[in-house]
C-alpha cells in the first residue's frame, strides 16, 4: 500500500465495477486527471481482476453433491397426485386394451393424455435448459461403456444406455437431471445438427407401454416404457425422425 | 420456453443457482466437506422457507440462506465468543484462524497451476467478510445491490469491504510475487 489516500477511491472502484452513472463518471474523470492515488487505484483494480478471473477459481457444484441435494429435494416431495392417478388409469386401460394394442403400437403412435401436459412442459424446459452452453452433458462420450458406468452411484437405478450410431443416432453423452420430483438420467443423442435428450427413470409398472407423442413449444416429445423404465425423448428433430429414434431404441436389444 | 410445472416451482427457483450456492459455500467454508454440510442444511431451510418467498430474485434469496447457514456454523456465537482450544486468533486484519493450510485440502492437490493456487491461497487468507464480498463480486459477478442484500449489509459497507479485500490481495501479491 502506498500510504497515500484519497476519498474518491471507492468511486474509482464503483466505476471499475460498472456501478456509476454518466454524471458521476464525468466528475470522476475530472478528478482523476489531477489525482495520482486514484490513477494508481484504477490500475490496481484491473490487476486484482486479472489475478482472480484468470485463475479459474469458480467452484461449481460437483456432481456427487448435486445428486445428494436433488435426492434431498425429491425426498420432501411426493409425486403430484393428479399425475399418479393418470398413470394408474393408463395402466388399467392398457390391460383392458389387451395385447392387440401391442401389435398396433409399433405402427401407430398414440397421443399423450392432456394430464401429462405439465410433465411434457417440464421435460421440454429441461431440454431447453440443457442446451445452454456447458449444461448438456456431465459425461461426454460416444461409448456407452463409458456413459453407463458414469451413472453408478449418482442414481439409485442403472439406466439402459444403447448404441444407436449405426441407426444414425450417435451417442454424445449423459447428465443428471431432475424431472417429476426425482433425479433422472438424461442421455444425449444426436441426429445431424439436432440433439435428442432421452430422459430415463424407473417406473413401478413393468408393462411395456406403446409410444405416445406430443408437441410443446415447437419441440417433439415421444414417451414409452420398457423393462420397468419410463423413457421420454425430447428434441427439435422432426416428429417422424424422432419416432424413428424411439423405434430404433426399442428394437435394439 | 414452457412454464415450469406447477409443482416444480421450488426446483425452477433454486436449481439454476446450485453452482452459485456451492461456490459461495465453498469459499466461505474453505473446505469441500464443510461446504456440502452447509448446502444440505441450506436446502432444508430453503424448502421450509419457500412458501413464504415472495421476492423476485431467487438467486439472492438462496445465497442469503447459504450465507446465513455458513455463518451459523462459522460463528455460532457472535459477540463474546467461546475461546477455542487451539491458539486464540490475534486481533488483526487477518486473524490466524483465517489463514488456510492448502495442504490440508485434498482438492488443492488437484490444482496444479501455480497461478491458480496462488490466487486461491490469497483469497482463502482474506477475513471472512472481505472474502465473501470479493467472491460474490469477482467470481459470481453480482452487482453491489445484490451483494448488500445477500450479506445484510449497507451498500457503502459492501464497497469498503470490497476495497479492503482488493487492497489486501494486491499487497499480498506484491509481498510474494509469482
């Protein structure tokens, strides 16, 4: 420290931090012309910022901590009753439909019930959020043998991860997400420039469900169930291609 | 963008700010395990207080809770304090217990860049209130008004704390050049 002092240094600092208006700035500029202390202060402020921002000191939340926090939030929140009722009704209806529907399912996509709308909105919002820079994948890999083990210990279930590169949907990676009041796996696939988020979490019913589709804010959504998991694919991909993705996923062993 | 699910308001308010919450807790506690404890506790409090949250700034709201939780652990007894069993800190600009031993933190082992390590040590050595102001301004890049809100401090105090923090950094950097 120089030992010299000037009452205006806090104003110099405020200018440096972008916190003063034009009138104050003009007044300060006039003062600084004749004040060596304030000129030195401005240089030092720039020096501290360089020291800090160049050093990558930000401490984002590690995945393990995020997983614990998300579980803690999920634990306080029962799944919304309306949605539960719908699922229950859907299951009963499914049994009523009989297996004939299973054959038709491969050809015809059913529309999602309107009561699924909040979940669809939430999934699309998650997808859009994930498209922000740096938010898409926590684990970046085209190898399912890297992506699948990454979820170990981060989720209380093992999500199925399939390699669909041959079908034109290469795997890009995966991340933890939070949907419908619980932590879920989000797998990221790609078709040309379009990204597909595949959200996966366990479902108590082990019945395989026919694909259902919806559109929300210009994004297409396809939902199906398999092997005790519920799966939701969300993408700006054209609906037909997203349906192909769902079909390829379901056919792939 | 679609609105958040009606039952997902808490998540919509809080989840985007988890990194900020962690960054603040981590710098206040200077220890990853302690930071995680603070966050666990802060989330429980946030869930409890959320029905009463009417504000427009969920980030400031959450960081305020994180900060209060951290202070509750760091300074459980403000005013005349219990004398710690270890040597009592000297009254001074930088108290003895404010100095961190980087070797004690396993995370530091991963920080290989010398400049980064030096910057880390310089900030970690700042007194709590100064460190908090500096981290919120320089790492979180918040405006004075929001820092004042989070730290329950008048803006003038935020400004003088920031200034003192930066002066200490400059002086320390001069004393031990890279």
